[in-house]
């Protein structure tokens, strides 16, 4: 497995690199098709964040964990989270295809990516009213949603406002 480790505001030591490779290489016992993984280690305001992404044939495994102790603990937490995701997918696939072998199923899933794909089951239409970002935040809070689509009166473009995990808001503006 090829593991790419990148550090933001932190130095990637040989010990950390070995620890990440040791933890993530254990995941290959579930799927032989794990060829690569991208890991980012971030130090931010005294906490350590590790993000890991593993692309497979038909889906992507992604985990992010934070630790106040050290990067090694965050790597352990990410590895546990990825393992739980793999077990969840394995159980779902097993129930769906009880008579096929799991390893054979994963190799064929790349070819049959349209089978079992989610589909659009509902379409909503609504009028987009021009408003400022502050008003959109208020509207989103009143509705109790995690995102809100509106026309930004300052830029005259459609924007998406969303609530972040840390409780703040993010704004998506289109770029043409």
C-alpha cells in the first residue's frame, strides 16, 4: 500500500510515518484492493488533527479525528474509525450479496457502479430571494437546517451557507 503523509504546521518524523504505515496496513486484511492512502497531520492551537482518505473501487473511506495529547493518539483514533467504516460496509455488502465472496464482490463493484447507486427521490423548488449573508444566517437558524441556498444581494450570485462542525458558518460562492 502506498501511503502519502503530509504535515501542516508539524514535522513528519520517521516514527510517526512508521506508526501510520503500521496502523493503516492492518486495513488490508479486509480489502486487498487498498492500494493507496492519503494522510494529513495538522497541529492547530495545541490540538492534533489527523485526516485519512482511502479510495476504493466504488466508495471512499474518510476519517478525521482530533487529539489534545499527541499525533500518535489521533492516528490510532483515525485507524479505529476507518476500521469501523470498513466493517459497516462489509456487513452491508454481506447482507446484500450473501452468496458471493466479499473479495470477488469488491473487484466486480468497480465495473457495476450503477447498481445500488442512490437516486434522487424528491425534488424541491423554491424562490430564491436576494439577501445579505447575515439575513441568510438568521433564516437558516429559524428553519433549523444545516445549509441554506440564497441569492447574495452583494454579489448577485447564488451562494450556499452551511453550518460547520465547530459551530461557525461557511459560505460557498461560485467561481466561473
